[in-house]
C-alpha cells in the first residue's frame, strides 16, 4: 500500500512538471508570434504631414497584428488565440500587442478538461533609417 501511494505521488509530480513545461513552451511560442505581430504593426507606420517621424495608430496596430497572425497560420497553432489588447505609446512611435491563448495540459487533459490561459505582451518601436 505504501509503494502504491508513493507511486501515485511520483506520477502526480511528473504530471505537474510536464504541465508546467508545456505551458512554458507554449508561452514562449506565443511570445514569438506576438513579437512578429508587433513588428508587423511597427512596419506599417506612416509618415504624417505634421511630423517627420513615422507614426502608427492603435487601429493600425490591431489590424496589422490580426493580418500577421492570419498570414503566419498562428490561429492553427494556438487554441483560442486572440489579440486581447493593442495600443500605442510615445506619440505613436511604439506599437504594443498583447496576445492571449489557451494551452491544454498534457497527461491531465486525457482525464479532465484541463486548460490554462496564457497571455504575452510584445512591443516594437517605429524606426526611421536615413
């Protein structure tokens, strides 16, 4: 009986470690997608008439992030992927993108519907090369 209890504790520990590793890896992959989306948004900056520095708007950031995610096939790689927030700062010179997704936990999801929500944020700055 003691051996069975110890075996159960070891299996639970393995399941927890596998789940934590899976969530960490998916968060890193999602961060990579967020970096690409923020970079695409910053590259869509337009030079205004009143300012020599290119600017990006919050609407452009969201639209470019959605376009990038659709073109890269990220919706097929992540469950429940969505652009949860997008905004600009520094008078339109920095694009911010926050993505959210859901990760299924390995080993546990075969028994229980276990999912973890993850969220990552990335920033890209508009640059002007002369």
